[in-house]
């Protein structure tokens, strides 16, 4: 049942305020994360963690990339992240005290499952962040944290991703306690989380504006997505969404890499999308883009509202609500989902069931 929406994907985008809420609200007790929700053995296992290895595919891999910024940046937990299909086929060095975290919407992705099975006897323990109760990854992992997104039907992952990020943030907090994360900081983040559903609602409210913006993409064959820090994986996720459902070639780069090559590609046929919550990155970007605007390059900026940016020749600015830094990657994902959705609708593709793709990749 599409609940009155034209596509499951749109319905699932609109479900994100409730879905993200379901991903955290039962897990908070007295302003802190209740670590028992990870499983009976959780405390004992977390006490022994020395580092983390995250494994996933596709959108779930992008969630893992963001988690790495959080694990290392917020809590000083050494953290590696790799796509499952690479990790499982190369000789790997697994250090003592490694918690293996798999991230998967379906819990059935063949490469992710194989990676876990291969390392079972070399790791401290396994934790899966998963949306499907009783799935193979849940059954075969020592600990699990369900994302509580509810069934996701659209092949393009939307609410599964934002709820994975919530679950990964909770995971960072409980393990972070054993590293450099203070209780004060944990309370601050838990507090910020309470605002998440309404912040997502505010970005969904930009839907009409984003739909209008999508017209600039419908006739294009290529596009670039830029972001910095935790917004770099968000740019990757935005590019993946656009490729997947609109069949427009989209590449994501860390913003700082633009001048190291891809800038040469930019002209009037190559729109550049950037997620830029704060000024630091934008100033540099604008300088880069000035060189490009002479060639008709067009920049679409999802910007923090404090920036007082104005749209100008070749620069289109969409102001985002004010967002606590920790929540930026979650909230900035939403307008990119809407952008790819509207571009796909304009192009008339099969949004919920893009060509050549399956919802769950259970074979190699
Ligand atoms: O079920 P999983 O999260 O393990 O699936 C991983 C990928 O196949 C999946 O995220 C895929 O990239 C999505 N279709 C992206 O929208």
C-alpha cells in the first residue's frame, strides 16, 4: 500500500521523521543510551573493544563511512570501513579486540554475510545494524541493533539509511563511553537527537522547491556531488540515488578534490550539487566555481541557513534549517533523496524498481 503516494520511494522518504524516531526513542533512558538494547552480552563485549571494522555494501556502506567519522572524531575509537565485496576477497589483518560491525537493510546481502562468516573466529565479536528481524545477519551476529525503519519496498534505500545512521550514532555513544566520550557530550548528543524528526520534517517541507530544481537535471547526462567531512559520504549517497533511479551519471568527490581533476569536467552540461552546512568549505568552493562559471557551470548548494547566501548567476542556493552538527549528515540526506526522486519522475523511469537492480542482493 503506497498510502496515497505515487511511489513507495516517496512514501518512504516521507516516513523518515517517524522512522528515525523509532530508531532511537525506546533506547534512551535518563538522557543516556541504554546499552542493553544491543543484546545480553553487550556490556561485556563493549568493555573489550579495541577497534572496529565496519563492513557493508551500497547505501549501507555510506552509512558506515559516516560512522567512521563519528567513532574516531567523537570518541577516539579506531575504526575501519570497507565494502564487503573487497574485504572478503583480500587477505586481511584483524587486530586483537576487533568488533566487526555489519550494516545491512535486508540482513541477507551475500557479500556482507560471507565477510562475517569468514572472520568469525578471528574477531572479538560481531554486531549487526539491520532492518529485518530474524534475517541471516541478525541470526549469525553476537549482537544486533534493529533500525526499526519498517519494511522498505523501493529498491532505492531511503529510510533504511537514515535509521542506520541513528543506530550507528547510538553505537558510537555506547562504545565511546569506554573511550574518550564524556557523559556530558553523550547527553548533548542524545538531546540533539530529539530534534531529528522535526528537522527531517523541515527538509521534507522543501519538497516543492526541490522538485522545481530537478528540472535542471532531467536533460543532463552527468553530474558532480561534493561534500566535506561527514557530508562527503552524504554526497556519495546522493550520487548513488541519482544514478540508481534516474540513470544519470553522478560522481561524488570530497570537495577538496575538485581542483585535483574533476574541475576539468565542469561546464554547462555538468551540474554540481554541494551539501555545505558551514562556510568553511563554501568559500573555497565558490572560488573554484568562479573559474567554472565562465564556462556556464551551474552550482546547486544545500546550505546552512546562517550563511546568508544568495542565489546568483549560476549559483542556486537552497537554505536548510539550522541543524546541530552531529545531525547534519542525516538531515542533509533528505533533500538529495527528493532531488533524485523528482529527476527520475521527470525522466519517467521506474522509480521503485530501477532496471537491472534487485532490492536484496543475495547472490554475487
Ligand atoms: O540490504 P543491504 O543494506 O545489505 O543492501 C546493500 C545494497 O545492495 C543497497 O544499499 C543498495 O545499494 C541500494 N539499492 C541503494 O539504494
